[in-house]
C-alpha cells in the first residue's frame, strides 16, 4: 500500500518532507490525463483566466504605466510545479510568444510532465522536488513563476528559499494561487470545495480522494500575507499582493529581488 492509499485527504494536508512529496506525486500521476478537463469545469474557466492575467501583468496598454511586468522580453523563466505546461504554452507558443521568453517547466509528477511533453515536445521539462532544485545554479532565471502549487510543496520554507535563490538579482518571483476563502462568499466557496469539487473530480477521473485533498488543501493554505512575509524575510525589496475576482479566491504575489 502506498502513502496515497494509506493517508486520509485532510490528514495529507499536514504531511511534510518526503511523505508529502510522495503523496502529491502519486496524486498528480493518477489525475494527469484528465487534470486540465477537471480544472476547466470546477473553476468555470477562472483558473485559466487568472493564469493569463498573471502572465500578462503589466503588458496591457492600460496597465503598463502603473504595474510591474511579470515577464519581460527575452526573459528566461522557471515554471515551478508546471503541471501539464499551461505557462509554457502561453509564453512560448501562445499569446505571449512575441516576448521571445524561454520557459523551463519543473514538476514532481512524471505523469504531468508526460502530458506536457506530449503537447510540447520541444520545450524543456525537468523532474524533481521544488525544495531541492539542485540542477539550477544561483541566479539562473529572470522570472520564477509558480501557479496553484504552494499547498502541495513538501517543504514550503525550503521551496521559497530555492525559488528566491535561482532568481537573478533584479528578477521577479511570481506566485499565483488559490487562498483560503473568507466572508459570506467564502462560505459559498467552501461548500463548493467540500462537496462539488470531489463529485466532479470523481466523475471525470475516478479519483474522488485526490479532489477531496485538493479542496481541503485550499481551505488550509497559507494566506497571501503569510506568503508575502516569507518573501520579505528572504530579502525581497518589494512585494506586491492582490486578490482576484471572484470572492478573492485567488491571489497574485510579485516579489522583486534586489539588483
């Protein structure tokens, strides 16, 4: 019996170190083939919309004067927890291809990387644990981007340190994630996470447990304020955070590494 079979979904949110890494890896291996289909359904398209908004930050004409850019022309980008490669698809082959940026996708799940390679065989995909990105030297990337991953890292502090380490001076660490819901609308979202999410996930993938875990992990995730504080403690000179519509269910954090 694997740790994925042995641990209850809510208990899995409290795992750390190698046990957490093993649980998360097997979870995403199991759902990889239909992961994008489920995401599109359960989030009513908002997951992709939030990702595009984060990647385009500062590039739109009406925002260019007052918002820092996530990705600059010619950047070398690391996508931590790349999954099936949505960031690479947008930046290198999609609507941001005019920037000429180069993306390396990094993930712990062979299954997710298999799907990414199938769609984009010419891109670079690396397998490993985000808490130990030993394949990359210090200051290797202009932008270190991660989306919807924080609650799945086996060691949050070590991963944040690694992301900051491999970011170049003058570069950016960009985090897009789902955060704990609050207020009246938070009640609606929590109900969705606890009941609708596992049902839909099970119908499409046959893995109800995986989506029970994912819902619980969002409820128990760190807040944007906590994540911003961790980046400041690492030395970021400026950290910008913003909640996104609807209900503030997602948030974007941009941290700038001193030159």
